[in-house]
């Protein structure tokens, strides 16, 4: 059954239009194109008649191929038809896009060359008021059509269009009571407030200022519904969008009349008397929930002063400064205001923030993840109706306050015209910059010229949350900011990540230690097996025990080697001292027993006179005998030799330069020995060290030591004397062809000094006559020898 072409019927504010249904196909070579129309005469093409060349691009949005199902909302301008008396108006379209695998088609046409088939079913109506209900029906019809897997069968689409036309004919979609009843379209306001929070009021005020608003998002349906939700916050605007499809339309203002009566009990009458809805889409404005790139020339046109449009193409983000004063990125939930004057006007005052914090807190307190559109308490506070009533009250307070602001400016010099219960200018609570910017817009001009100047007598001119900043505002603001930072979620995530890292670290460390222990055990076992095999092999060869002993006593061998080295050094030192003692004794015997072949000018036998000149009694002979016995003991004591070697290493050594500077010494003779014995011998201070190396004692040095009690100097080399106080304190070997070096230890010197002290004490103590006679006989024996 074919219906006659749609003819407009005159209504209160709009013309009725019979809904149309069309199919848009994506051709692999020609791109998107209208394939069929339903609800028109055969052979007619409304797209060509009304110049809807962009309809296919609006129905198939960018990025729809990435989804199984997607919806697009758009506006169409139907131009005026003078012959039929049809003025230009706005039409609204909704499309459902689906795609399927081409291999699933029952009859695959030859023009289908791609792996998928993508089509959109479009419904065009004269108002978006019922799109919320129409969307569900369109989705079911499109899904059923695709399930047939045969696109040539369009009976289901034809019946769908006929049902829409019949409902229109019966006025089921456009009854008078339905026109006055709000049919809201868009996202749930609870979701919008929870997502944008205080910026929801920023977006509403931005709509009233009529800038160039650009919405961006990759999901076309969410992009469009967000804009419809924002428009629905202005009471009555969703039913009066007949001028939104083109900037040249201005039918609303032409048919608008100022109300002359008011019924306060009737909400619609009150809204109309207050001048609502504020027509933000008048002359020079455009509303395009989804705007393809092919429509950018209209946005850049000189006649387009303001618009609210949405796009899914990211190319517009690169030119946001050209095409927008404010950019709302739904993918990142950010609002970017590029206009400086717009930023100042959209700053929320303290009462504005307090009011939005109150709504946001109620929504968050009643939020239900399972059903975001309804409060979990199923009560009124926090519901959709609660939010709409709050915004309606806000707009009525704004209108009344601005009217009173104009009244104050007009009667500034007449205090009797002021309201006694209103202090100051209540419009200041709405941000003076915003009030001033709004007074320069087209919707303000239309509203102010079609409303009474004393609207503040109907609605109190006062902000819903008027007043200064209180402690509750600060606490609410801090709570909201902390909630916005999602610290609890971040801490939970950080704690979970830390726990995972710690567990992984413990496991890794445990594995490392276990592996290390296993490696050590394996190495130990390998060494044990290797030693066992070596022992068995050596036992088999007959030398296993010795090898095992050598292998197991390596540290002991090292210690034995060290001990052997120490003993070798000690034996060498002892042999050296013994050789020196032998040499010293030989020289002493030669000196006292007779002349030596090497001592030509030295007398080795002292005379009685010389002995008497040096000392009295037989002390000297006794002392020499003691020295001789001491030297014999030193030659046989290796330990004393080692101590002497250590003392020798501690004493400084004469350098070669100092050795060259010592004057030569003449060979000693008897007179020199006697003079040395008779002279004073300088004793070496206690603790003093000689600057030169000590040499072996010769006969002269032995005599000097016996007589003087010590050696004050040491001669290194031949003919090198050291002269003391009136005598020779060092000695030299006059016939020493080879210089033999040795050390007289401090301990030996100390023992000699102690024995000398004992000898002196004995000399002081009177001996018995028998002892004295024995000592004299012993001395005679010595001198006789």
C-alpha cells in the first residue's frame, strides 16, 4: 500500500511530517549511497528533491565499520516549497548501522566484492522527541532484516514504515497532550553529572552563550546522545528545534508571541510566561549531533555564527582552533576552552560550585552500578526528575535575577523601586562576566523582547545556593577533589602491584638460593667422587696413601715449609756468629800470645807497666777471662745470634758517601793500646744508637771495652778510627784484607755492663785473705801464660 506524499499540517509551533524510511548501502567503488526509500511514491527520491546529498555520509558515520552495531543522529534541512506553501524547516534522522560477513549471504550479488556487507536503516522524522522510543524499534527491525541474509527482501522495512505512518495519522505521535509532555532523549542525566560533575553547569552556560561548540568521540551514538542530553537541560527546547538544521532558519522567532496570562498552577504556562525555552538555535545557529567532514564548509560559512556539532573524525582535532571555541573530548573526558573571553565568562562562582556539589554528591551517594539511570534507594533524591527540577529552578532564578539586575540599572536613582527583601544585585552570584556575555547573545535578545520586565515578581531573584563561602563548602570541595583524584583506587592498585612484586621477588630469591645450594652440593659431591676415584686409582698403583697424604696435608706442608725457612735463616745467622766468634778468639790469642804475621807494627803482649798504668790489681786480667768465656758462650748460642741479627737490622747503616768521608787510621801498636787503656773512654749514652754499622770486635776494641765498659764507636773498613775523649773509642783491623761485619747485640752489652758493675762492687768489698790469694794466683797464671 503506497501512501501519498507527506503534506504538512499547521500546528502550534511546528508542521507534522510523515516519517520516512530509507536504506543506505556502502558501495566498494562509489562509497555510501541511498539504495531504497519507503513511504514515498514510486520513482521519487527525496534526497535529490531536498538536496540531501550528505544523507549517506550522515547515516554511515566514520568508524562505524569497527562496530557490529552503531547509531547516528543528524539533522536535515528541508527547503521551502513555495508552490505547496511549505516553509523551510528542520528534519531529524536516526540510523542504525550493521555489518555482516559476505560469505553468509544466501545470494551474493556481483557488486559485493568485499568480505563484509555494511548497510544502514534510516528513519527521518520532524522531531527528535520520540527518538528514545524509536531507537529500540529500529534496532530490532534492522537486526531482523540482517538475520534474513537476503537484502533483496525488504518487506520487513516496508511494514515498519507503514506502522510509523499509521501512528502518525492517528495522532499517536503528535497529540496535544504529548506535545506538552517532555519526551527526553539522550544519555541518563545521572551518568552525565557523574561523568562531568561541576563541568555540567559549565556546558549549560556555554550553550546559553552560543559559541562554537565541538564534541569529539569515537563512539558515534554516545557522541550524539551527550549533545541531546545537554540540550534537554533547557526546559522545552527539545520540542522546539525546528530552526536547528540551518543557520538561515528563524521560524521560531517569527511565530513567537509574548504571553499575556499566567496560571501558576500549570508548569507549562509558568515556563512560557518566563520566556522558556531559551532559543539557542535561531538565525545564524546550527545543531548537528553528527556532522561529517563533508559538512565543514557550512561550519566555516560566514553566516554560521554559532553551533553545537559532533564529529568522530580526528582530523578536526588538528584544526580545533579554527572550528571551535570550546572542544569537548569525550574519549579523554576533557574540556578545552580556546577563547579567552569565554574562559572568564564560564568561571563558576562560589554559589554555582556549591549548587553543583550538592547535586553531584546526591548522585554519587545514590549511584548503582547495575542500573545507573536509577538511584539505588529508588527514591526521588538523585533521580532523573530530581536533576531536571534542579536545573529548571536554576534557570528560573537566573532569568529572574537578570530581570532584577536590569530593573536596578533602570531605577538606580529611585530607592523606592527596589525590593526591600533583596540585598544588592542577586545576578552577581551567577558571575557578572557571564551575565554580561549572555546579554550580547541572540537568545537573550529574543527572550528579553518577548517577556515581561517584572518577572522577578513571579520567581524570587535569588541564587538557589546564595551566600558566601562557608566551612561546609570547603569540606565539600576537598571531599570532591579527593574523590576526583581516586586515591583509594590508586593506593589499592599500588598495594596490589607491590604485593605481586614482593611475592615475585621472594620466589626469585628462593629459586636463586635453592639453585646455589644445589650447585654447591653438586660441586661437593663431584669433588668427593673425584677424590674417591683418585684414591682408588692410587691404591691400585701402590702410591695412593702418599698422594692422599700430600693432597690432604697441603696446608700443613705450607706451614712446614715456612717453619723450615725460618729455621734455615736462624741456622745461617748462628753459623755466621760462630764464625765471627772463632775469628775473634783467634785474633785475641794472637794478640796476647805472640806477634802475628799480619801485625808488623803492633805488640800483642802487654807489659806490666802498661797494665799498671790502666788499672790496679788483677781486675783487668779477671775481666778479660770473663770476656773470653762470654765470647765462647755467644758462639754457641744461636738464639742470641738471631737477636743480634734483629738489632743489627734496626740500626741505621752508613751510606757510601759518609763512609768515604771518615779519615784513615794508622795501625795500632803497643803504645797506642796502652794510651787507649790509660786514657778516658767515653761511654755511650743509654738508648743511643750509632749512626754507622757495628763491626766485629778486634783485640783493641776488646781492650777498650774491658777497660772503658763499652764501645762508643764502630769502625767499618780498614784504618778508620773513631776518636773519643782522649782515647780511641773505636777500633780498626790494621791488617784486615777482608772486612767482616757482625753485630754486638744490646743484650750482650747490657750483660757486660751488669758484670762490670758486679766487678766494681766486688772490688769495693774486701775479700778474705784466702780468696784474695786465690785470685792473685789465678792472675799470675794468666799473665804467665
